[in-house]
């Protein structure tokens, strides 16, 4: 890509997301979301492959539909209350539509349908951007309006997301699609405490980003595409398997790793608000995701046979240097659990 184009697109994505965190006007919010979508579309379609073009089209259409719904709801609210402020949106109908539109932007169930397809069509690092950075803007708006948001709606979406994320990933062999379903499940955990304790939702998102980033960086480094490729990663560098296994276990939310912290805090908060049935449903549904992560860990660290395997291997001779970010984030995903006592 032309350096000027690359600079323009990258700065547009960073600035549009940053501006959303500081704006209080619905029109400004909508404009930033549109700039964000328009900047992301060419990055997705960059490989010039039919799959990438299809992914870019799907991404563009769903995001535009969500933005249109958001603008409609904001206008409806302004007509009834003569007010464009994001944190003063009092119209119940408008608030519901806005929440649904932002759920679609974040790929929370039942509006998750576009994410696995887009993830599979885009490159590894582009998918990482969609799963982490692109969720900052809608999450910020949801956090701004959390006082007016319907709790039943967010809880229903949370339980649905965790269930869909678990069930959808069971049938996958492609890692990017699998990680997309993992992202849907994590979005469910973020939605669970959005109205009751937005600080826990923010923490959940930060920890999810910290855990997903090293996985994608390693996938990009070793050109790993499927679960089978993970099993042969020891051919290129054995130490990467340890990093990957630790991070995946943390993503699964197993103690004593950092990934357990948000689940612990969320379930604790839900039980505190007497949402015992909902908390139980989410905990049970997350077992589906845990099975997927355990399967990945099993493939990566427990199937290194001393004899020659019969499956066709994807041998790699390249020895690239992996970035420091990967090691740092892996350490954080493994050792930050005691931090929750301060939250």
C-alpha cells in the first residue's frame, strides 16, 4: 500500500476512535463511527483476494446498517427531547435501538453473524484489529450511556453471546474463525455487567485484548491457519508453544491465570445483584468455550510424538524473531490475577 494512503487510513482509525472517547454529541459520535468503518474497509480488502473483498463487503454493510440505526435513534431522541447529548439520552425506545446498533458493531449475539466470516476473509493482523481496537468505540458509547441502558437486553445478549461463542467454535478447524467465536463469547462477558458495574466490563475488555494479541501475533509469525498447524509448531520454535498454551489457558479463564479475574468479578457481581440463574447459565455456557481452548492446548503441547507422524506436516524453515510484545503480554496474562483485589 502507498505510504500516504497507509498513513491516512491508520491515522483515521486511531483518531476516530480517540474522538469518540471525548465527544458528547450524537452527530459527532456517528461521524466518527462512519470514518472508522470507511477506513477499515480498504484494509480488509487489501489482499485483493475474492475472500478479502467478500469480507470487506460484509463488514461495510453490517457496520453501515448499525450506524444508520444509531443515527435514526439519536434523531428520534432529539425530536422528542430537543437534546443531542450522548449521556442524557432519556427516550427508552431510542436507547434500546442505540444499544442494539452498538451490539451489532461489537458483534454481540444475536448480531454476531458477520464476525466469523469477516475474520476468515481478512489477514491475521487485520482480524486482530477488528477483534480488539474496533470494539473500543462502540464499547465507549455503551459505557457512556450505561445508566439508561435496559439491563434485561444486555443480560439476554450476554447469555446468548457466551452460548453462541461456545457452540459456534466447537465445529471449527480454522483458527481465525475459532478466535472470532471466542471473541463473541468474551463480548458476552463484557455485556453482562455493563449496566451494573461498567468498570468491570472495561477491565474484562482490557484483559481480553491482552490475551488475544499474543495469540494472533504468534499465528502471524508462524503463519498458522488451522488447529493442525498448531500441533506442528514445535518444528519452527518450541518456546512459542509454551507462550501459546499459557495464553490460551488464560483466555479460557482458568485460575490462577489473569483470564480468571474478569469471570470471577462478573459472577460475583451478578450474584451480589441476586442474578443467580443468569450467572449459573453463563458459567455453564462458558464450559463450551473452555472445551475449545483445552482442545487447542492439547494439540499444541501434548501431541509432540517422538516418532514421525503420519499426517502431512507444514514444515517451516523460517526463523523469524518474535516481538517483545508477545512475551510481555503473555507474562501479564499469566501473572496479573492478584491485581483484582484492588478493583
